[in-house]
C-alpha cells in the first residue's frame, strides 16, 4: 500500500511538471488571433503556475489518501465478513482479495490449528466422561460386596472364627478398593499441576527405590516377579521427594501390571556431571507405536477394558510427565521385542542451588 501511495505521488508530480512545460510551450507558439480565449486561459494559468502547483501537490496526496482509505475500509470489511463466516467444521478455504493473500494464508493456518485443538479437547473430554462412567460402574461392585459380607456378619451369629475372619478380610479388601476408586475421582477433578511449587530436598536414591520395591512385594509375589536394582552406591537425587515418589511408584506399578509372569523388572541408571537417567524396564507385550505415541496423554489407558482394577484412570503417566517436566526433565517410553522401557532424565542439582531455591 505504501508503494502504491509513493507511485501515485510520483505520477502527480510528473503531471504537474509536464503540465507546466506544456503551458509554457502553448503560450509561446499559439496564434493569438485564432486562439485568443485559449491564449488568455493559458496566460492566466502561467501567471499562477506556482499556486496551481502548490494546490496540486496538496490535492493529489489528499485524493490518494481518500482512495486508499476507502480501499482499506473495503478490505477490512471483506476480512471481517469472512472471519464471521468461518466454520471449523468446514474444509472450505478462506477467500480474500488478492492484496490480502498473506492474511488469507494465516487465517487458513489458524483455522487448521484451532480445528486440531478442538478435536484434541473433544477426545480428552470424551475419555474423561467414559472414565467417570467406568468408575461409577466399578463403584457398585465393592459397595455391594461390603454390604453383603457385613450383612452376613450381622445375621450369622454362629459362624466359625475362620469364616468370620474371611468375611472381614473380604470386606476390608473391597473397602480398600473403594478407597482407590474414590481417589481416582479426586485425580480427575484436580488434574492440573501447572501452578504447583516444588519443595526440593536431597534423598538417597537407592534407599528410596528399595523401600518402594519392598512395599510392592505382595504384587511382585502374585506374579512371581523379581527385580534388579543397579544404581551407583551413594547416588543422591535432589527433587521434590513426595512428587518424585509418585512418578517412581506409577512406573513400578505399571511394570508389575504389564509384565509377563516370572519375569524380571530392572532399574538402572546413567550418571553424568549434569544429568541423571533412570531406566525402568520390564518384559511384556510390545506396545504398538500408535499407542506409544499417546501413552502420556491424560485419561489414555493402554488397556481398553472397562474395569479399572489395573488400568486406573489413565492419569498416572500424564501426571508423571508433568512432575518430571516441573523438575526441568523429560520422560520417554520405547517398546520392542516384548520389552518396555521408560526413561526419566533429570538435571543433577547441587545442594547450594537447592538451598537458594
């Protein structure tokens, strides 16, 4: 638009200069007797050429500005009208005047990005709604079982101590399962760690993981699983211990749930001056690439079964990813040849830096 304005100014100046010379030539060569009126007009203009030039120099830019302003208004009107009619569900390309070609391209790009975000939001919302339905359905089973066994304990006064203890244990197991399901609901409602602050401290990593594996012993024993913990002696990790425990717990439980029976879970480390890499590996069915790409999405579950007994709400890995990223690290997953490996890469912070934080 600026270029067009400058061109129009140049044309106007050229016309003024050319017109001035033309008037002078006409004034010099026209026969006075035959073109008296024209001669007088030319003479009048010649005597006032400076005023005419000044007027023309002022008038031309004003005229050009008016024309350009009207064109700008028409372009903006066309743009506004087109934006109002944009539908994300339509694949129709945006059509604007040629001068707004760049704007047209940017609007098409923005439209495609908005469609992609809208689709992802709908998918996440649908997974969340499905999970709520599944959890609500699964709540009925432990509640019915608890009510049933407590009713038996109330009505059957003469049952043996062994049977009494068995009923109590079943009711307790279902109560614990019910507690887990309720916690799943809490996870869904509070899934947002964007503004969580970290409380850094330094912990012996060997001892921390040994304790967590010891607490998982019943689950390991059920599937005849063994584990191998290979970390350098006296290896320390500076992190928010509570949140990082949650990450490790999720990875270890997933390794247990998805391992072949009588197989081994290994935890190894790669240590450098600036980074720490932890590898959690287990033997299990290879995760297809299309599922591996989505494994850290919220509410995504590898097991499409309706039961939440093992799958959880599909929040564990999504929350683990957020926690690791809050520590300025990253978490990745690979799977091939019936092996599954998760890798956590974290920066190694010095104690004095932690104290400053």
